[in-house]
C-alpha cells in the first residue's frame, strides 16, 4: 500500500513556523507544540487561527494575541491576522443527595459530605435544592447572606469551610414560606446550578425529600452523575429509601450507595449504646437492593448541636467527623472510576 503524501505549501509552512516562535505562557513551548492552536489557515491575504486560552489570565491572553499578530504579519503575503479565542468548558459533575422522606438527615449529610470532600482536597460546591425547607444556610453558617449576580449569573456564597454554596434559602427571606410549583422550582434550581462555580469540579445537590414529580423533573433536567441515598435504619424509612432508589433508577442515574443515619445512640451520661431506630437495616436493605452500602452515621447529640450552630462536624477534629470522611472517601473512589461528564 502506498500512502498519498501531500507536501504543505511554503506559505503554510512559514505560517506554522511563525506561530511556533510564540511561546505558550504556561509551558514555554511553541503554540502548536503545546496544543493551543492548529497551524493558521490562509485565505485572501488573511491568516486566521483559533487559540485555546484555557488557564490564561486576561493579561496573558492579550500578550499572546499581540505576539501572534506580530509573528504572522511578518510572513510575506499576510495582510491581516484574525485570532479567535476559546476556553475549554470546565468539566464538572453533579451528585444528588436524596431521601425517601424528610427528617432523616439528608441535609446534614450533604453539608458534611461537601466539607469532608473539600478536606480531602476536592474542589466542591453545594446547592441546596430543598425548596420545602432550605436548611443549608444554617448548617454552613451562611444565613442572611445574599448571593451577588454577574451578567445574570449568580455568584455562590463563600463559606468558612472552603465550600462555596447556593441555597433556595439565600433567595427568599428567612421564614418566608415557599410554595413554588414544580416548573418554578425547576427554573430556580437551574439558576443555582448554572451559577459561576469557578474552579469547582463537583457540585453536591441537596434534593427535596420524597419521590414526587418535583424531584423527578429536577433529576431528569439536571442529570446528576450519581446519587447518594440516606435513610434511618427502621423498616418504614427503608421502604421510602427504596422508593428513592427507584426514582433514580427510572432516570438511569447510577446509585453511588446508601448511607444509614441515626443508628447506635451513645448515651452522653452512661455511654451505653442503644438503637432507637434499630441498626443495620440500611446495610441489609442495600444488600437486598444490590446497591453499595457506604457507611453509618451514629445518632449523636453533638452532631445536632454543631449543625444548629453552623459548624459542620466534618470540619472539626472530633470523632464525629470520621463517618463523614469515610463516606467522602467512598465517593472519591466512585468518582475516580467514573468517566467525566460535562454539564
Ligand atoms: P433532612 O434533610 O432529611 O430533613 P436534616 O439533615 O435536616 O434532615 O436532619 C433533621 C434533624 O436531625 C436536624 O435537627 C439534624 O441536626 C438532626 N440530625 C441529623 N442527623 C443526626 C445525627 N446523626 N445525630 C443527631 N442529630 C442528627
């Protein structure tokens, strides 16, 4: 078999060589060698190219553009130079935290998991989509803050824990009843998720409790990469958790796993461990449903107190941080084994 060889014309060669005299500000290599630009095209005296400016500051972009113009205009025959800039869209994943019913610790898990993942080095943001009872501002100590907007895009509120966040609770006055219907809630959530999340590579979404249409349409619209379900150990709660798993299965969102909350109460006075809601039920249910069991968070008054004080236990050095760090470890392992999806 003989390959057809085409010899590049001298002008194309000269343009490519000229472009490579300009160094990538990050790597110091020539622009084609560093993959920032393909060799320029030439037509009617105009040399044009597309420059990938991902990771470059505004100044660096302007400097490189000037250098490209100077280099290409020096090539005989070139009368004008056009440079179009593009930046790679940050690839970012969404993980939904769901529960079959309210009061099982979904918001507590979402806040502490976000903090634990940040402690493990991930760049993570938190969205509170719980339209019926947005509690993340309280849990993350950002109550009363209002997100700013830049060119119609919301800017997440920073927190002391390195986790930027946005909540429905930031958009309404505290205590104001929220009676949004599905589509309105969906639009508001869209704004929170499409906010300017900067460097965040992962967004945790604290979903409203339950398995109704609001939840279903949110899941279908936002297409999370995976879902975490939380339940207390007793049978009744587990029946609801099973419904939540069904909901994600219907939308073909992979279940990362099930978390058991409020098992094993250690009496603060005598230290005796009891199980007001039973124990091990979620692990058994996870086995029966064929989903991974990710861990157990004990019923601990310190968790409730710290949460109410806007100090997520996962941020501290106490024993109550450990279950959240362990679950965060499982989530990171899951993320490492999953192809990246962009939204
Ligand atoms: P949900 O989001 O499922 O409605 P929350 O996270 O708001 O549930 O938790 C409900 C209440 O239970 C809160 O007061 C919270 O502080 C408390 N809570 C949650 N998990 C625990 C736990 N493991 N130990 C003690 N209190 C907890």
